[in-house]
C-alpha cells in the first residue's frame, strides 16, 4: 500500500456541504425521511432489488419504516408471486456488518472511521494527485447493474465529464455486454423486443444457456401460466432444473451452440421453412447468410455438438412447424469466447422464421441484475447516455446541451473495458480505481490476476453496503452506501419496464445514498455548474427523459415517479407523442412488444443477418486437464458473491453451506469419488478444495461449480468475446487432483 495517499488533515474540500451538515441534518441529504406521501402505518409497492425480473414487492410500514415485505398482487410482472430473495430483501439491510461511517486505512493497514468531510477530501486529493502526476487517464472506475438508473447516470457523468476519466466500465460487462452489442449490431439499438406475456403466448419456447427455474423463478412461473401446451426446448450442457421440466433437452457440448444454430438455419432453409416476405422486406444479409450456412451439415452438427440425430430432428421440426416460436437466452450464451455471434445466431433464427414482433415470439435476452438494463442504456460506460456513441460529435453535442455542459466536456475516445482496466493496472497505466456496488475480488474472472491488480493500486476506493466484502479488503478508502429500500430511483427490468424503488427504511449511521455520495463528490471535485441539474433523483429522472427523447427508448411520456407508481411500471418506449392527452391512449397498455411494424432501428429500417466462422475456445481439455469446468447460479436463495443473501437466516438455510462440485457418476466411479467427499479441483491457475456432488445432471468430462464461492473464479481463465469483451466464465480446462 502506498502510504502517500494519507491526507493532510488540514485539507478540506471547498464547495461541498460540510460534514456536520451531512450528519446532523440527514434529512437534507435524503436520509432519515419518511417515504414520500405515505402514512406511518401503511403499505407501498416498490420493485425488488435482486434480479432483472423486476417483481413488485409490497412493503408493510410501521412508524414509517418497512417491517415486512410480501409480493405485490397487482403488479403486472409477478402477479402476486415472489421468490425467497424478494421476501427476504430487508434482512441484508439489517446486517450487523453494515458500514456506518466512511473508513480509511491508516499507515498500519487498519481501517479507521473518518468523517465524510475527510473521506471526500481524501478521495479528491488522491485521485487528482494521481491525475496530476500520471495523466488524466491513470484513474478508472468499475460500477454496477445494481444501482438506480439516476445514480448510474450521475456516476457516469461525474466520472467521464467531471473527473475527465475515460476508463469507466460497469459490471454489466460480466453479464450483459454481449446482448447489448448483439442487439445493437443486429437491430440498430439495444432493444430486447419482448414482454413477459410472450412466455404465456408462445407455442415453442427455446431456452439457450438459461436456467430460468433457478435464476428467474418468477419468469418460470409465467411460463407455467402458458395455456397453449407449449413445447419447451432447453439447450444446456447440464440437465438443469429447467431442462428437467422441458419437453426436449438438448445436452450440447459446451460452446458448440454456434455450430448448432448455423446447422439449424441450414436445415430450415433446406425445408423451405423461411418467412420469405419478412426476410425480403425487413432484413439484409440473407443471401450471404444462406451461402455461409451451407457447410453446417447435419453430420458436422452432430459430431460437434454431441447431440443425437433424433433430438436434432425434433428441434428442427419444432422450429419449422411452430406458429409462435420464442427464443430466450442468458449467460450460457453471453459468457463465451464467441458470445456475440452466438446471440446473433439466435437472432438470425428468429429473423429467418419471421418470429419477431408478434405475440409469443422474439429473440429475447433475459437480463440478470435488477438494473442491468438501466446500466446498458444510461451507465455512460460503453455507450454514451441513452445508447448514443461517444465517437459521434453530434451525439456528444446533444448530451452536452441537455446536461448544460460545454461541448468539449465530453471526450470522444473509447475507454478501457473491464478486462483492459485490470490489465492496465497490472502494467502500471492505471493507478487509482473507484469500485461502486460490485465485488471484483470475487466475481471477476481469473481471480489471481484481478487480486494482484487490486494490490498494485496506489488508491482504491470501494463504495458498498458492507466493509466485509472481498474487494473491501484491498481498499484504501471505503464509502458507506445506503442500499435498495433506503433510497429512491428507477430500475429497468428485462422487458424494458421502468419500475420505481422507494425509500422504505432509514440507512444506518452515516451511510448515504449513492446518489448523494456522487453529488457530494461532484461538489468537492468542483465539476462545474452542470451538477446542479442533478439536484435529486427525480430531477435526474427528468434529465434521463430528455436524454431519451426521439431515441428508440424514448420515455418522455412518463410524467414522473407518480405515474410509474400508478401504472405498475411502464415499458419503454412511451414517448410524449404517443402519450399526449389528445390521443386515445394517454396511459400505456400494460404489456407491449417491439417491432410489431417490422421496422428495425438501423437507418434502412432492416435487421441484419450477422455471422462468423466458429472457433475453438482458447483452453480446451488435454490429458493433464481433462475436464471442462462450467460455472453459474447454484440456487434461488443465493445471490452472486453472497454479500447480501448470506445475511438472511432463511436464505442461508435454503443454500448449500459450502462450495461443492458437481461430477458425473461415471467420472466419480472411475476415481472412487463419492458425494460429500472433499476433492481438489485444479486449473492451470489454481487448486481449490470442494465437496463432490455426484449427479447425472452434468455430463461425463464436465464439472459444474456455482459462482457464489470465492474459490470458483480462482480456476477460471480470462478470455473475452472480441465484440463485447464479456468474459467466458463458463469454460476452462480443469483436473481432479485427489480425493481426500
Ligand atoms: N438465485 C439467483 N438468481 C440470479 C442470480 C443469482 O446470482 N442468483 N444472478 C442474476 C444474474 S446477474 C444473471 S446474469 C442471471 C443468470 O442467469 P442464467 O444465465 O440462467 O444462469 P447461469 O447459471 O449463470 O447460466 C445458465 C446456464 O448456462 C449453461 N451453460 C454453460 N455453458 C453453456 C454453453 O456453452 N452453451 C449453453 N447453451 N449453455 C451453457 C449452464 O450450464 C447454466 O445452466 O441470473 C440472475 N438471477
Ligand atoms: N465464475 C463465474 N463468475 C461470474 C459469473 C458466472 O456465471 N460464473 N457471473 C457474472 C455475472 S453475470 C455477474 S452479474 C457478476 C456479479 O458480480 P458482482 O456484481 O461482483 O456481485 P454482487 O455480489 O452482486 O456484488 C455487488 C456488490 O455491491 C454491493 N451493493 C449492493 N447494493 C448496493 C448499492 O445500492 N450501492 C452500493 N454502493 N453497493 C451495493 C453488494 O454489497 C456487493 O458487494 O458475477 C459474474 N461472475
Ligand atoms: S424473481 Fe427476482 S425480482 Fe422477483 S422476487 Fe425474486 S429476486 Fe426479486
Ligand atoms: Mo449477471
């Protein structure tokens, strides 16, 4: 650790509110207030803060604070249902290890409480010092898909326009970058086209690399509400809970999806199962695509994917004969070395068969975190606010005008993606890092190099609810954040629905909402007058509306938070043209899908067929490392790095106690391994110990370890998709060293 970061105690920042203001009159800063317009003993509805399903939860208040949650029966997403995480959302807020003051590491490596004034002064002093010595681009920021959109947009604006950094990425890189790029290239905008009602209105549902039963249980409930007796086809190397409930499970070899989908396209062409007029009128690249897929013969598909011919035939038949076919994908697609083209291979199938823009159809990416969709649109990381391009001077001018900044405040260069930030720290280009609402020292791929990088930093700031996360252990400065339910703002769910999050609890101690922390830092940094337009989350929402104007995501018709509350959330687009009182529908229909007019967002209005030759993963099994390691979600009660879900007794009881590795019975028998036995699993990076779970849900030659334990990413290898730079978490070569 660099002792120079310690702040001379006389240094205080100039323009921000003084510490005393922040602490003694907390209501001025958004804390300690009663939820707006609510009685002390009443109920109110807000959107859940875990997954992207975006369920409505009813908070039951006593003396102005929530004491209990239940699923909101009127909310159009979940219709009165919630998974265990939703029910238990208050527990993480009440955890004993909540951070209640800023903490600074002293010269002996101990974290010591400091005032907000000192913390913010330290923040400014250290980052500005690094920039003065090493250049503007020697600092970086990693953020999240788990804050309100208003907060993300303010952070992105503060870091990129105020602090003048360009190396800013969000943890949606780990999760949704592939879908973002795939849609942008194929449709002209990052536009998941569906509404959840499509689960209910489909005849054939195809799930690719998605374990909906575990990761999105309430969406699975929506599938169960389908009364059309649908075929449910699951493409997943594992026989997951979702695959067990499917009418057809295709246990493909990991990362053979691209060959499978090109082979399917070829087979559909051969059967003339193509929607010719749709393809002719609304797409480009079809002829090239048709010739490209010629070489993906049935023989090649079966050999490459390991599928049975009968299963492949059933799949072809289902797609060729299905009237309403919908395709759904999640991390089994997004996290791969050729992920973007795989997502686009799915999109191509929907285009080819005309399964888009109609009930029960679509090429549909299911999102992960509660506000990954907000981050994709307004994170200001890869895309400029609203899904614009940083490189486009007209786009920059637009944003500068709306935000009241000088044109040149927005730099056009592309910054580093997450993996490049880690590499940049390793090679000394980046010396200061601000981590907001993500736990890099656990969730980032190939942990050893991520942790080495964190250790090398001159100055690491971590802004979180807890000082006990794996990443906090490396921090020089920790900023205590209010969590979901302790602040207000909006999230955007998987079906593009903006939903409201409300303050139903007081944050503990001196914890401040992320929005407030960014405001205070913006003042201390002296970013300029534009900051005053971000005076509250609702004022920020008005800016977001303006930023969305005339874009595909236009939601200028949403008057404000009250309207969102009254409507049970509103999907974008909802522009003030459609919503004007003169039209017959001033309030939006509850569920809407995109592309009903078959017009896409490219300038020519057409969707693109995009494709590439498949390539092998960089690290394939060898005789030394004969197994493929798959990773992913383990149970509905566990959330990511467990910082939140491990705080609930109930969720802990529903979760496995410690790390386990799923192994096929034949592989286990060959090594004399039985369930419960501790075994060592090694990759070329590390060796870990886990309990064996012998189960036929994994194929021979494959192992599965859930992502929720810090050991898992010690094994993985940092490989990224070239288009999206999303890491390939679900493939590396490992061996079993010994049974104990
Ligand atoms: N309980 C719970 N729910 C969650 C989360 C959580 O942590 N806990 N996280 C949320 C987030 S952020 C996300 S992104 C989503 C993730 O939701 P999902 O993507 O559904 O979950 P995963 O388990 O990561 O991966 C899905 C499946 O991909 C399969 N897979 C692996 N490799 C391949 C392959 O090469 N091809 C194919 N076709 N499939 C493959 C895996 O076997 C796995 O079953 O879940 C969200 N919901
Ligand atoms: N091996 C493997 N690794 C994976 C994956 C996988 O499938 N396999 N999946 C990847 C995916 S899809 C994802 S999304 C990532 C998730 O990775 P992370 O984002 O690192 O996981 P979380 O545990 O959700 O971390 C969020 C952190 O933010 C804090 N936090 C929560 N709410 C707030 C808030 O309002 N404000 C602030 N300031 N802090 C807050 C939490 O306490 C927690 O420390 O993991 C990725 N890693
Ligand atoms: S399904 Fe997702 S949004 Fe719904 S209650 Fe569970 S975690 Fe919350
Ligand atoms: Mo995710």
